[in-house]
C-alpha cells in the first residue's frame, strides 16, 4: 500500500545496506573503518556524529527505506537539504559540505594569488621607472 508510513531504519541497517557501495566508491577503506566511528559519508569527518538523511526528500516522494537514507554529519545534512537527484550525487561524491567549502577556499586562494601577482607587476614597473 502506497503512503504507508514506515519508521526510519536504524543506522546499522542503513550502514549494511550501503556498505558495499561505500567501499567501491572509496568513501571508506574497510568495513571496520565504516563501523569504528560515526563518520559522515559525504565529508568523511566525525563532526559530532551522523544524522539519518533522506536522499530524496519525503516532500518529493522519498520514503523511509534504507536505500533512501544516507548518514551525514549535521553540517552536510543542512548543506544538502536543497539538493536532489544528480545535484545531490555530485555534491556527495565531491566531499559534501567540506568539499564545497574547500573548492570555494581554492577559488579565493587563486584570486588572491592573481591580485598579489598584479600588484608585484605594478611595483616592479614603478621601481624600474618604465
Ligand atoms: Zn559531513
């Protein structure tokens, strides 16, 4: 029966449902690593433990089957809330919130480097008097 409400599965069941794929995706190096601590599946950090998150939101027709649940840290849970479908999977494989922030950090670093380069050119032109 559709619309039947099932309660959200245990973390253990969610882990065992996804374990094989998480290893293939190199999210974890071993079954032991997957189980030894409550690491976020997206960013890989412990960040105070994971939350059970719907991959497809309930509002969009997602259900409580373990196939529709990922274990994410609080930061990644918030960061992924507006993502669905391909956008979610790109975010997930790109390292979640941490991956996105480090991309932003890299962009800022690159633009600072360009500014420093530009100001050094101006300075050397001033020194040489050209
Ligand atoms: Zn995370």
